């Protein structure tokens, strides 16, 4: 497809965007179940809850949305002011999961920065 549309700049750009969207959708379809299961388990720990994972995907999505709202309330109430490590680990894991789907190349770049002190954005602060 790319060679056929390369001459038309606008069509070429739109084709590249469409290809990228299809790649993202493919990764989402492949990874979403694992990501949601991991998020559910971390929310159970953070919210000091033991809710079982629902059987249906939409129920899991709705539950995660509701439980994230509960987590936000706890954060606003100062429940994590003393010990933020578990909260930070959860937020970092969720961010990485989203980047794994949306932009794995950027995630790889972040991983390289994590391993190389000179590349760390917080270096020297």
C-alpha cells in the first residue's frame, strides 16, 4: 500500500496514521486482558480490598473505572501521604502498560533511560 500512495503526500500521511492505529488496536486486543488483570490485582492491594475479577471484560473495565475513582478519593484524602511506594508502583505499572500499547518505542527509550544514569532526566537534580 505504501508504494502506491507515496506520491500523494496527504494520502501517504493518512495511510501511515491508519497503519499506526491498526497496530495500536492489535496490541490492545492482544494485551488488554493481562493489563486489566494486573491492574485489578494492584487495586485490590491499594484499596485493601479482595474483590474477585469479574468474568466479563466490560464489567472489568467498569470496575476499574469505579475503583480508580475510589483510589482518587483516597489520594485526595491523604491516605497515601505517609507511604507512597505502593501507589507509585501501581501508577508506574499502569503507565507502562498504556505505553506498551500506544507507543512501545517510547517505552523502550524510557527503559534505556532507567538503566543509564547519564540519560536519566532527574540526573543532577
